């Protein structure tokens, strides 16, 4: 452990902000579990080698098993005095290649990846083709058969605003307010995939995947477009669509004010 | 097994041409091995269910373990009378998702995927960045550090033509002519990756990976640009660069006249 020049006191802890990407295919999710590799435990173990002792990492979004991240944000308070570029290189040399630290920056002391987050953006990738590519299968939901894009676009637009998202929250989630504000909710095409991208001030457990499952049921004609708006008035989980599978989902970005 | 309408004779065998894509990450390569899933064995098992008996599949390129294909071509003679679109759907319902049949067409009786092939195109993907993306890691060779693009481009261009490629053939390959003709050999950028693409009338075992390993050594300044041309005059394997790892390589396309 390095100490400030000339000082004999314990080193000042710093708050570090990490931007992290991961392929969640073989991970148990963000949060530490009894068994399996979580992003949190992998990062804590890698950081502990620099700190010379245990550290606690907070993540902006608690992604589930199989969900990916292009720009997850984590915060940690550490006394180690390594410069940030050394940390980036050293962490990536230690971590498995499914997890990459894209950047490390020194933040305000009170920065907390989750509590300080203003907006999060998630993306969900659908392969709406007869034969799914073997190269993207770990990152898409394969949905063959016709989907009505206009119906799905209308339903996606209805999600924007402040609503009671109970219908899109996994059953058994601990009680807290189910009200969230969605700033943007849209569908577009990218490289042959149908993409749903949503930005909000926060997301309930399984919320994006339940929205996507509902949009696909709208696209298939199994449910009316107008049903989405009705679901956003606090309907129970059972009335919305099935939860889309995890591998199509990625946490794209976390914004701070 | 269906029979021609009105006939009592044994059904006529047809020669089918299959175009196949695969993620080779967990496969032992094209060719059947004592243990592990090969593309050949997976296709033969899937086709045997339609034929009601064993079939033999020939592939245009015998890709190694870990190598991918966007457009491998296979040929098979079968008596089953299913229409080709039923075969595409049925095969993809049976095969693991790492192997996808993109098309099935009825060919000339004497069509043979390997012997009839006129040109093959391979692509090799290099991530020349400090931090490799966790999403493409199964399909790239991560080469951090500076690479001289002009030097690599000159060396790549020298590969075009008819040469003795002994220096780029894996040691211990059964004796046959090491002379091959390369029609195109170039480097370009695509989606943040450095791509090497080569088209030739045929390729020796490990030839593309040995060329790429040599190009990277040229790019790093470990070997002179001019050395590539010298290697193409029948130099021994030991004088060329190391064999690049398999996961960066894909068989892109096979052309027939």
C-alpha cells in the first residue's frame, strides 16, 4: 500500500468509478451468489489484490444471470494509490475475458453507482428471422414468424412516462414503490436484428424483459395494442406478457447528473 | 421414405448442396473425430433421420477445431424425397444452435462440395485494441500493441499469385503439392476489428492462420516486409510466423463455376 509523500497517517480512501462490460452467458448475474461467478464477486476479488484486503463493490444495475452489459457502472472505496490506468490494465489481466473493465476514474467521495444514478438504458435484441445466426445466439432472443412492427411500435411508445409498473415486476419482489419513469422506449433495426431500447430513472426486477415479452405478444397479434396502456395502471403481473429470456438483454449505459 | 408417384422402383438418389454456418467454439472442427461434436457428424446424424439410414457428407473446407464458418458448403447423396425447405427447417430443429443450415438445393448428380470448389474465401479477425470486447472474444485474436498497417498491407499483397506455400503448411501434413493460387489477399477495418480476407483455389492445413501469424510479426516489426515474398519460394515452415489462434478464423464463402 502506498502512502501520501511525507505522511505517516493511514492513506486517504478514494472513491473509484468503474465502467464495466461483460458477456453474461456463463455468469450468475451482477450480484454475489452462493455458487457461480458473479460480476460483483469477480470485481471484488480482482480489486482486493490491489487493495491488499477485502473491498465492497456497488453496481448501478443488478443484472440477472445471462444478462450482458456494455456499460455497467460500479463504485468502490479503496485506499490503494495505484493510478487509474494501471488499475484498468491490472484488473483486465486478472479478470476472466468475459468481464472487461473499460475505464476507472476517481469520483467524488460520495459517489455511489446505484444511488447516484439518474438514468439507465437497456437494450433488448430480437432475431425475427426463420434461421437465427449461430454467431449472435448468445445475445438475442430468436422469435421466428411474422411480427407486426406498427403494433409493437405503438405499444412501445405507450411505455414512456411515469407509471405503476407492477404488471412488469417479477412476482415475489420485496415491496417497494413500483412507480418508475421511462424517458424513451423505442424499436429500431440494427444489423438484421430488431432492437428495443429503453431509458428510465430505474427499473424493477425483470421489468425490461416483461415489457419485451408483452411487445412480442402484441406483435404476434396475441394481445391488443391498447392493452399495454391498461397494464401501466397497476395491473397484476399475471396480466402482462411472458418474461423474455435473459440473453437478449444488455445494460447499455448509466447516466449521472 | 417417399417414392416417385406411380413407381415401385427404389427412389432415385439426389445430390444436395447445403450451405452451413457455424460457431466453432465448442466443436472439434469439420471432420468427424473419435470424441466431440464435429460439423460433419452433426450433419450426418441430422440427415440420417430424414434418410432413415446412414449418409456421408462432404465439406468444401475441413475447418479445424474452434474455426467458424459463415458459408461452408457440404454435399450429400440421399434418396429421401422431402422438399428442400422442409429439410432446412427440419435440420435446424434437430441440430444444436451452434450449427445452422442456411440453404439446401438440389445439385447436379456429380456435384462434390470439395472436389467441385473453384475458390474459397477465409476471413481472419484481429482485435488490435488495448481492451478486447467481451462480446467478440470467441471470434477474434486479441493483439494489443502497435501494428504497422502499411507494412502488413504490403506483406499481405505479396501473398497474391501462384506460390509454393510450404512455409505456411502445418508440419506433418501428408505429402501433396504445396502449390496454391491466391486471387485476393487484403486487410481492411470492419466494426473496430482488423480483418484479413483471402480468396484462393485451395488452402493447405493451417495456411491462413500461418499467414496471419506472419503478417502480425511483420506489423510488430519483428520481421521484414520482404521476408513474406521470400517465404513463398518454398521455405520450410520454421521460417514463417507462428500459427494464429483458431477462433479468429471463419470460412466465409465457397464458389463453384
